[in-house]
């Protein structure tokens, strides 16, 4: 797969390049689905959640309070991150696993609620729209960042299904977890993402709603590809 994410520095973005937006709540499976769709189509991938996680981690490492909007936005505007061979680096430190911890995930939903932080990340995200196409995964990809995307997906799953998936993922990585705590954290994070004033999580107008509670990742990927092909090969 080719990743537009290989560097945080990207160049001009012609607008006739197809974009598939995949938005949805935490642990809905959209990361997996977005990666597989991008791989199948040979498209670039924007994992916008990773950017918010990197900002949160940078704030924690630099002892900047998560509610210090000006301080965190300044970090976001000059985030020294790099993406290479599926690894994520912050100031040359490999933080691929660190940004996936629950602690950083929770912190990221706080910094993501700050309008100045969101604004600081807009241009960086737009520049991922590079040929031959982009799959953009996040919360506001279809509503705010790529409102003209031809294919918009809103992918969701019940809190129970998502907590189960997150639990299994953490176990596979050897990270201990408590399913009840995970379920509560997911519900809290959903509430923060949905209720914030700045770019709240909601389906974009015209988005295809895909509930993955009872389908496999392969089935979800096939449905997204079907939407894309219906749009581009009419
Ligand atoms: O998808 P994720 O769990 O890696 O996202 C981490 C946090 O960032 C999550 O709380 C929601 C937030 N986020 C956002 O507000 N907007 C995006 N486009 C992507 C993620």
C-alpha cells in the first residue's frame, strides 16, 4: 500500500482526485476497513486519528496541559512527525505502539475538542489528497475536511461489539485490559466526540451508513468498494 502518510510534509493537491471518507466512532473497525480499501484500490491513506493521538502524546511529553488550547495548537501546527513503513515517529522516536494506548487515546479526544487544534491540522490533512486517490479515516472527514468527497461512509458498531474488539486487540498485543472499563471509556469518548461544538462526530449528508456489529471486516470492505465502484463506474 502506498501511504500519503509517509511524511507529514505533502505537496499540492489537485481536487479531481477521488476521496473516500470513512468516519465513525472509536473501535468501529474503520481503521482496518480504511487500510484494506486503500490497499485494494492502491490509494493513499489518511489516518487522521493518528494525528490527534500524536498531538496528545506531544502535549503529554512536553508537559503542556491538555486544556491549554493555544499551547496544544502550537504543537499541532509544527508537529515533528514522520510515517515510514507502517511506523509512526515523533521527533525520531518510534511511537507506533505508544499512540495506540488507552491513555493517549483518551487524551486525544480532549485535544480533538479544541477548535484551534483542529484548525491547525486542516491543511496537513488536505495535502493527503494525492493521485491516484485517498481513503480518509476519521470523525469529520466527510463533514468538514473533504465535504466534496464522492463516496462518504459512516461506519459504526454497538458499544458492546466495539469493546469486545478493542479487548481482543489489546490482548493480542499483550496489553492487559478490563472489558467493563473499556466499555465505559468508549461510551465516554463517544459522548465527547459527538457532543463537542467543533466538528462533532456525525454522519455526513448523503453518507452510506454501515453497521459492522454483525459483519466481518471483509464484508465491510466489500460494501465500501461496492459504493465506490457504483459511484465511479456508473
Ligand atoms: O480514531 P482514533 O481513535 O485514533 O481517534 C483518536 C481521537 O481523535 C478520537 O477521540 C477522536 C479524535 N478524532 C477527531 O476528533 N477527528 C478526526 N478526524 C479523527 C480523530
